[in-house]
C-alpha cells in the first residue's frame, strides 16, 4: 500500500516542533529578550547621572557624618541664626561660645569642617571672646572688645575634612592664640586686649563645623603643643561635685 501524500507534511511538522530541535531564529528573540537587559533609555541615563552626582555631593559635603557628642564641655551661647546639634554648628552666620570659660592656663581644641557653602561668604573665625551682650553674637571675632579670631576661608578656601587647631596660652602676657590648618601653622597677628574671663569662640558663615572640644574628638593631636589640654569645667580644678 502506498502512503497518502497528505501524511508527509504531518511527519515533517512533528520533527520541526520536537523539544530537542532548535527553534527558528525568528522565534528566539522574543523568548530571550527578557534575559538580556535592554539598553538604557535617555531618561534612565539622566536618572543614573543624577543619582551619581548626588552621591558625590553627599561625600563632598560630609552629609552622612554624625555630629560629635558633647562631653564635659559643650556649646553655650550662640547667635539665633545658628543651629546647634550636639557639637555641630550649622546655619547662616554668627558667633558661638563654649559652655564654659577657659579656667586653665593652656588649652587646645579643634574645629572640623563638615560642609562648605557655594557662596563667596563662606567664612570661619576661631579664637576666644569674653561673654558679652547678645548683640555681640552677631559680630565677627575681633569686632568687639576682648575678642580675637584667626580667619579661615579667605586666602585659601575651606574644604570638607579640614581640621583647624587652636591653642590659647593665658600663662603669658599678652595672651596668645596660635592656629593650625591641617597641621600646618597659620600666621596670625598678636591678639590685643585679651584679659579677664575668656571663652573658646567661633564665628561661622555659610558652613557647617563640628567643634571638637574633647581630646577624644581630635584628629590632629600632633599639632597640640606640650602642656595644652582640652577645655575643662571649673569644678574640675576646684574639686567640686
């Protein structure tokens, strides 16, 4: 018996659709399209670039760092434009003082730059000042009597991560204030008129800083002159409770 002619296409069709047989080339594309990531669209590229830029910006501004926690000495009086969180100072511009005056002859502390603004007015003055009326908190160090500050951010812009070191020596006359910028000495004029009770003081404008008032916070301890210690509360010297 001869086989009917119409069975030949049927056999061929079974062979072509068997599980072991490769699919035609034009059928592979839709099956494997999900396995291969599609090239990014223009919107995706823009979003990726923005995300990368934000990450860099966060690193440059130090936005992820946590404020230092106060120890025996914290931050006291400050201008209303400034925001204080722990030992971190942020805001517009103004003066702030430590919570205690300098009761020892020789004291050292640091300021760590956390963020810097994009404006020309970014400025930091570090030094000492007397406790004065509230309006003094709006003025730069050196603009009022019995105040002095070494200025940073003018000849050399401040950068995130900069460490400012300040040493105040009340054992000499006149009182001296010495400054370091990332471990390098900073030339500064001799202070005048510093007498009586003095407080560690800062003036900040368009920047964010951590005020490292405790030795455990310091990053440039090698700058500290021998015999200089962190500011301490007065009760530590007189044996109070």
